[in-house]
C-alpha cells in the first residue's frame, strides 16, 4: 500500500510534539486542524485525528526498525504491543480505527460532540504511542523488568 500523501500544514515531525486541546497554552499541531474543523466537519475531524495517530505510530515503528512505510492497523497494533503498548490502549486504537473506517466509507456519520470524544481518544493514543521507546522497553521499565499489566 503506498504511503498517504501529506496533509497541508501537517508533518510526521509534528506528531512528536504532543497534542493539546483548544484553550490550552501552546496547542500542539497534530490535532489542531481537526479541532479547528470539528464543528463544521465532524467527519473530517475524525479523519484528521486518525491521520495524526497513524503518523505517530509509523514514526515509532520506523524508529524501531520496521521497514514498511504504512502498516494495516492490526499489524501495527501487534508491533506496538511488542514495543510495550498496553493491550487496553491497543483495543482503543482498534476501536478508533474501526470508527474512522465507518466514517470514511459512509457507513457512519458523526456530530461534533462524538467527534470531540474521538479526538480526546486520539490524544490518549498519541501520548501512549509517543511515549514508547524503540527497542521494546515501555517508559519507566528497565531491562529485565516487565511492563505493568494493569489496565490503563
């Protein structure tokens, strides 16, 4: 599958800056455009929110040495689990990917409030995925220690 074309005003590098929501000082770029259009185009906000998640997980996977440019979500999820992402966060990722697909393929339409909920969930994913360390160690876990198995 060919890589997705870049969005105007969005780059892979911006996905490293951490999302922040409207009204907070120093909003980060990954979700800015989605937040700006959520009222006028909730479906578009969902697509842009997912693109930020996708760019972040691919940046982390490339840093971990994964050779492919873009992975299907189930394969990316499996690779992120190997890097230490919790199963509860991966479950969230899979649910959001399903909703995004339903929106993109016209099987679902969202209103602004659920779109904001989607973006809030994207923020959780962006933070969790961005905190992964290539090499398989979850943040705060040293060599020889296991990541916490507590639900997030």
